[in-house]
C-alpha cells in the first residue's frame, strides 16, 4: 500500500481524526458511566465516516486511476505470471 499512497489525502486524514475524537469522547464517557456522552461520542465517530465520504465526493480524496494505467497494471501482472510459469516449467 505504500506505493499507492493509500490514505494520504485530506479526506482520509479528516475522517480518521473526527472518528478518533468521537472514539475518545465515547471512551471517557463510558468510563464515567455517562451513557448520553457515550452515544454522543459514537455519533461523532460515525460522523467521521460521513465527513470523509463527503470530502472524497468533493474531490479531496485519492484521484481515480486512469484506464490506461489500470490496463498496463493488468498486462504487467499477466506477463509476470507467464514468466513465473515458464521458469517453473523449465526447473
């Protein structure tokens, strides 16, 4: 995943940060036996997913891969498999 820059965009960072804050609120409220605070924190946690999805829809997420790049990736994978099969057959 490091090669694809997975998650390195504003939508992902914001969604995870909001969800983490909600998780912390819910955790503190649960320890303090405050069920309203717990469910409020859970709502904030879910809000993080909504915020991340909205930011992605607004264009702040990972750009879509062009079709020619996807095709090249598939062809390279097929060529690699064929090379490995040829090496295995010759061994």
